[in-house]
């Protein structure tokens, strides 16, 4: 099977959906730089009437997409910076995420927000390092976060075909990582987690690029006879509780690793689910490996202290075991 990186996989899935469904349109800000454009692997293929170049106003783009969805179209909005979501927050959570409910289910809003995020990198500071998916979960929006190229294509296709607004976050740390991706179009059902590695001693719930960190730590700990099960939710909301229950009932111990703030974050939500619904299976306290609740510093040496990494995960696993 051929290999693609995550951006190429997203590009392929989106391009095929545009060709298969006359109602799918790509909406993007004009004058995207080649570096940040998620479809830059084949820009010429999008020079047609299915791509709408929008003015540089995120609120305008999101509000326009909401209106277009009312007419039966399936717009896909591409954000090149996660912070752009904050500029359109009202249109996202007060309009798109609620209007189907407020219409009694009569109206549908099939909008996909493709967030090929910058994320934390060497030259980014606190103004360009947000992972705001927890905000959208709080607003009641469907949120998916793949951890590999195969999942990127499959989940994006499902998001485009869904009749609700869906935010698809592609973590910066997996953008260049390659993996096997079928040429044919396929979909991965939202709301269904995957066990990336089976284990018997402890469950690590990891999101996005943290899944790959967890897998590396799990392989390392095999030398010490520690068997780690790696749970990838893939869909952050709605969350797959049943697969989590199956894993935790087997291992009885949990570490949650997520690259978003600790306070009111995704890891807190998972921890609450475990305590409220599956407490009888837990043999040890739950530990969370997350960002610290401060802005991301520009200094790379300081970044190490506030961001989740393999060393912190390994230490937490050994502490519980």
C-alpha cells in the first residue's frame, strides 16, 4: 500500500468528496501561503468553481457557511491557524452548533471545519500555540482528532458526510508523518475509538500526536514487563465510553495524555467519566498528563516544562504500576 502524510491524506479525501458530491465546497481565506495551505500538495486540482476564496474575516466565513448549509450545500472551511477559531466563536457555538436543535431537527447544518493546526513548534509563542478543541466540545460541537494519516482521511470523509457541524483537528506533530492510506475512498465512523495497542497492566488514553508518544513509551516499557494498552478516542465528542469501559475493566489503571490545558480540558472530562461511571473497575487513582495552565512560552527550554511528553508519561505509568 502507498504511503501518504496526514496533509496529503486530508487533501485526497477532500478532493474526492468534492468530485463525488456536487454540494461539497471548499471555503478558504484568500492569499494562503503555500506553507500553511493544507491542500498545497496539489493546488492546481482546486482551481475550479468548487473552491470559494473568502475575505480575511473568520466570522464572515463561518457565518456564510452556516447560511450555505441551510440551502443544502456541504461547505468545508479550512483554518490555517487554530487561533482563527476564536475570531468566529459566536458563529460556531451560538449558531452552527445549536440551530439544528433549536429548529426541532428540521434544519441541518452539514459543515466541516478543517483545522490543520500550526500547534506548538520551535518558533511559536503563546499567541500561536492553542489547541482549542475543548472550547468547541463545551459548545456541543462534534470534534474529531486523528492520530495518523489513515485516520485523517477516513474521519474527514465521515465529517463531510455528517449532517451536523464537525471540527476536524489535524495535530501539527503528525502532519509530516507518513502511513498506509488506501487509494479508494473510505470512512471511519465517528464516535468509535480504537485500541492502537493491546495491553493488560494499564490503559493510556491519548489524543492526536500523543498517541504516537504513548505507543513509543509502551514499546519501551515492554522491556520491563509492563504491558500498556493505548486507547485512541479518535472522536473526542461524542466520546466512545463503551470501548473505554472494556479497556479499563481489564487493566484497572489509567493515565490520560492530552495536549490541551489541564483546567476544564478533555483529560478532565475523561477522568470524570471514569470516576462517575466506571469507578468499580479502578484499582489506582487516575493520572493526567496535560499542558500546564499557563500560556505557551517562546523559549524552547521552557516549553519542555509545560507540555506533555514521553518522559512525563513514562514516569506516571511507573508511579501507578
